[in-house]
């Protein structure tokens, strides 16, 4: 199973939660009025990206505030 990252942050400017899929940057962003809605939207976007992206990007692994690409 491939594990990809989803980052969710509150945006004061947009007044909603912004979800980013960093392995698929710079295009993979979505949003939701609630954290759960942003997460659900991100999961749907991720599923589509995994079907349509060739080759798939390498998943990132995070350790103690350091990013290591594996």
C-alpha cells in the first residue's frame, strides 16, 4: 500500500480549511468548511490523482520535523 501525505490548515483569508497533497504539488489543493470536510475532499482528490498520474510520485516520509524522501 502506498501512503501519501495530506496537510490540513485553517486559512483566515479564505475562512475554511485548506488541504494540500504535497507529493502532487503544486496542483493538489482542496478545501472544506470543516476539518472533516477538507479531509474527505482531499481523499477524493488523492484517489483521482492516483488513477490519473503516471508515474506516481515517491511518497514522503516524515521524522521529527525533517522530511526524508524514501
